C-alpha cells in the first residue's frame, strides 16, 4: 500500500497512521488501512495539482490538518460509544419499547399518587382544554367547513338595492314589501328567500 504512493508515507502519512491508533481496535482493524490509503491518495492528488513546491507543501499541511480533525472526531465518537455500551447493562441497551413505556407509566402513576392535588389540576386542565377545543371545532365545522344545505350553494345570490340617497349608504338589503314584490316579479331565480 505505501509503496504505490509518491514518496511513501512521509511525515503526513506517519502522522495519520499514528492518529489511527486512537480508534477502537475493531474499527481500526476494519477501516484503518482503507482510511490511510484514502488519505495518501488525497495527499498525492493535492501535490499533483499544486502550482509550486511551497504551495504543495502548504496544501498537504492543510489536508493533513483536516483529516487529523476528522480522525480525532471519529476516534472520540467511537470511544464514547464503546464506553457507553460498556456502562449500560445488556437489558438497558436492547430494552423493547413496550417495557420502557410501561415503566414510564408506572413512574407517572406513582408521581400522581404522591401529589393528588397536582394530578387533579392536571386532569382538570386537560378536560377543559379538550372541551374547549371540541366546542370551538363544532362551531367552525358548522359555520365554515360544512357546505350550505342547498343543492348548488355556489349559485346563491345576495340581492341588494341601490339607495340612490346622496351621502347615505350606497347599497342595503331589501325590506319586507320589496321582498314580496321581488318574489312575484323575478322569474330568473328558482327560489327567493329572505
């Protein structure tokens, strides 16, 4: 692996190889060589694309720092994950969701039995909230959501009369005598209602 890369490992390859040792042994065994090889390929590509020797050295240093940071983050994450798994008992690592939910419910019931006043206030608050929500939805559903009780509600028309009074309202609804006249005279509407 190291002989196929330009100049062997070099300082940057040795540094990355040293950082790989902070990873857990099984992770290092599975991915360590691939990680080092990928870094060396990246380093060689940076060297080839650089315009001058000082630029290449700077680019290799920046690449090495980036990969070092990634390795440190991965190492810390893997180590903390391994420590967390060792700390937890086997049943806690693979607890079914139903068992967790049952234990949470038992904890909630014990808490409410210790403080019955708080439990009563909580239940009352929930009941008021559900009741208010139901009442408001019933009004909104009846007024806004449910369609009008007519065959074609889109064809309903509101008839208003032009007052013709200067300074007064321009349009107003019909009076009872006007409504009676309209029901007798209008033939283009199927029904007229007040």
